[in-house]
């Protein structure tokens, strides 16, 4: 798989993972918050498998961050049932997840 | 100093402790005494259709006694497979309803240290709990069987909350396009079955939900994904088709709920 396609797939997966993670943070009144956080973790682990397939340079990492931010924004806008605090958490959660998969 | 051990009894205005007849002269009107709680009385309340053997009953009593030392805990529920399976349970699920935020990890470690068994603590604030027992299919199914330290009756009437249901449907929708382990498919098909039954106003008995799931998937596939065994593309396609079908049915039921 070429780098461009891999970046696209990786950011698709991470955007969904972060939507779950942010959902689990803002919907704290749920009993199953741990379960939803686990859903996010499952997806992040899938993303890790993609991330280790290539060596990423500074520009690639910049592109990943840019695409992820756009896709996550769209994901969160579509899910109107997640509390609006979700947008405040975006940047911090992006930084955190990229660090987790060594793409910061 | 003279002492006696007695139980507190119910009075018409105040609960009371009687001084034993033979000690009347030692404990006189006007004397100053100190009352210390030696052993907390534990009550056990069961959901309907649930009977437990002595071993499980004593274990639960012990858990309730230990948790009585946390004043921030309002109510404790023992739920999950420990109640209904003979031996096939990994841990003991405890649902804690609290007034003031509790440290779940601390309580889990405390219980594991006192009773060398695995516990899984789910904690929720009283206000949220009171709402979830009406709107959440998963919570209602979890509480189908319970043992509690306080009286509890699951509200018969459930409330349809579209946002809540959509939140629960997020992962099943995602599984149509992303890869995950087979157990994730099991958990989410089970989640869908529970949501569908909730919308159809069917009982949310976990055993009936499992039976329905086994019927949908067949014995072999059911056991394969429940045990998180590896699955090939052909099976993933089959599972995705089942998810799609259930999502379509749920979507119709949601539309119907909105109209009524």
C-alpha cells in the first residue's frame, strides 16, 4: 500500500477511535464508560498495526495530523448525540493518540 | 468498666438499645455511656427468579459487610454471570451507586485483598443511575438479575431516548467498515440484540439474549466469537451481514418509536 493510501486509512481509523474516546469522556454518566473507552482502544490498536508498516518523516507526520483533525471534526459534527464539549477535547486527544502510536 | 452487647431494636419514635435487666444497677439513668458499632447488619434483596446457594449467599454478605465501611456508597448490586452460572464466571461484577465520587480501583483492591477473588467494579452516581435504569437497554439487562443490599425494583416502564440509543449504536455501525477481533463482534451483536429487544418491549433476560444470539449465529460460530478465536474474511462478512440486518430492524423500530 502506498503512503498516501496508508495515511488515509490510518487517519480514518484514528478519527473513529477518537470519536469513541471523546464520547466516553463527555458521556461520563454512563455505566459503560469503561466499555466505550475499550472500544476506542481496540481501534487504536488496529491503527498501530497500520502505523508500523512505514517509516514516517516529519512531512508525513504533519500530513497525518492535518488529515486526522479534519476527519475527526467531521466525525464529531455528524454525531449530534455526543455532548458539544467534544470539540474542546479534540486537539488534546489528537496529540495524545499520536504520541501513543509514536507519530507525534 | 461493665459492658454488654445488644442489638438495636425498632422504637415508635427512635430506634433503641435496651439495658439488660440484670445490669440495671450498673447502667443507671444519668450515667454516660459510649455506643460503638461492632457489626453492621446486612440485608440481602434479590431480583425475582433468582435463587442462590449458601456459598454465593455468604460471599455476597461478606462483600456487603466490607463495603458498609464506605459511607459514600449508597447501594451495592451484585450482577452478571456470577449470579447465574454455576462455575463459568471470570469475576464478580459489582455495580456501586454513590452519592459522592468513589475511587473504584481502591475499592476493587480492598475487596480483592480481603476476599481473594477477582472483582469488577462499575460505579455510577445516583442521579445518573436513576435515569439509566429507565433509558438504557444494557443497564436494564444487567439488572435483570441482581442481589442488592437495599430494596430495588427495576422500573417496569422504560423510556425511549434516541440520543442514548444512537450512542450505543456507534460501535456496531463502525464494525461494518473496520476490522476488530472476533470478541468485539460478539459484544456488539449482543448489544444490538439487547437494544432490539428493548425497543420491542421484550424481557431483557441475559440468558434469553444469549439464546437468541446462539440461534442467530449457530452453536459453532457463537462459541468461536464468544471465545475471541480468529475468524476469516468469509465469517467477518457473515457477521457484518447480521449486524446490518439488526441495524435495519432497529432503525425501523426507532422510527416507529418517534412516531408514537
